[in-house]
């Protein structure tokens, strides 16, 4: 869990010989202020993302602050090299550079620094992610496992299946489902990530899981994931998510799966299995709450590769048997 420390300093004292029209603002004072603004606006996850960026920058700079105007091309290039030297993958390096660029542009928009285009010499590519989907056969094996004597593993398995049943609902959305979200056989909820409203027909397989883990009557929530209403709800959800993913990874090892099993695999699996069953990409995209089909393509990229390889093998067999 990210520990957020707030620093509300916005500007330094301006020396007498300063001729700039911009106030002298430091990177960390501005960054901490942005973190606090997101936090107090209820955008907790976004505040944690920027806090993570600032922690990385502080490690890179060994805690020494610098002026926003000193965030120039050489600084950004040095930070990029630092990230790679830490052994981070391309996607993670791109993640940090994109967040730093967004923070810098926000400072430009607020008139705190003149735009010196410090990111023009760095690229933020994204590598194809490793396939996270599991097959329909694997899902059936997982559903049929007798975990009655391992309640923690059973809970993790059941929540994973509930995510799949609900078109890849994320763990945070499951944890925060309100009893009012379920009405007249329709589950309607708003995605925390995109604020998009989705509606899903309530099926018996979903009810079976809810019957096992329903929250008590005095709770506003559907599932008993946030169980102590007097303690911070977000901390409880994060702790449960870590435990669920840990038990899922253990189940994946037990099943000899080639890749770690996590909650996110349920979302990828729904998209991939739906696509393999001939459901159009546009329908899959709408079902998952994606803003565009381009996002859905990311989920389906590895599956398309398998389909192409299968087609290629078929052609090669035809070639080898032709006269």
C-alpha cells in the first residue's frame, strides 16, 4: 500500500535577481500538491500513481529537490537511463515517463513553468503484454476443484469466477458493489477506473457465489469483502486483493499453469474466450466497458497470434500433402 505524504508548499522565495515571470516552484512541492489534490477529490488511485512517480524521482535524485524549470531534456534522458538501470521493463519505464510528462504539462498549463519540450528525445513505447488469458478448459478445471477444506483458496477461486461471469469485473468494483446495484435481476454498477456505467443480467452462477459470501444486513455492500465499516474501506479492499491474488497464484502452481494466475486473468479470459467463440470485437468492447475497440485489441492480440499460427499450420499441412 502506498504511503502518501503531503507537502503543500507551492513556491520558493524569489531572489532579488530573478527576472522570470514564473514563480520558482520545485518539482516535489508541486508534485506533492498534485497528489493531495487528487486525494481530496476522491481520486485515490490517481493520487497513488503520482505518489509512486515522486517516490521514484526522489530515489533517482537521492532526495534532492529541483526547480520545475530544471526539468529539461538532459534530466529526462538521465531519468530514463536510471529506470532501465533499475531493471525495469519497457512498459514500466514508459509508465513513469508518461506520468512525469503529464505532471510537467500540468505545471505548464498552470503557468508555473515555460514549456521547454523536455520529452522530445525520449519515447514511450509499449511492448505487447504477456498473454494473461486462460482457456475454457482451465476455467472448468478451476471451477471443479474441491477447495472445501481450504476456505481462503475457495474464496479466491470463487471471486475469480465471479469476475469472469460478470465480463471481467475488477476486484475493486466487486468489493464496492452496493446492494442497491442489484435490482430486478440486473446488476448495474459504475466502473471505478472509467466511471462508465455497465449493466449485467444476474445469473444463477453469480447468485451461488453471492450466497456464500454475502455481506451482513447492516452492511451497504453486496459482498463481505469490506467487513469492518469503522475502518478505512480502501485498506481492507487492498489487503483482500493481495490475499486473493496470492492464493490464485498458488492455485495456478497446483494446476501447473504456464503463467501466474491473478484476478486480471479473468478479464483477459472473458475477452479471449468470447472472441474465440465468434463474438464480434465491438460487442466484446462494449461488454467490457472499453472506451474504444483499440483497448480491446490489446486483450485479443495474443489470441489473434494463435489463430494465425493455427491457420499457418493448416496451410503447411495442405502444402505437404498436395501432389
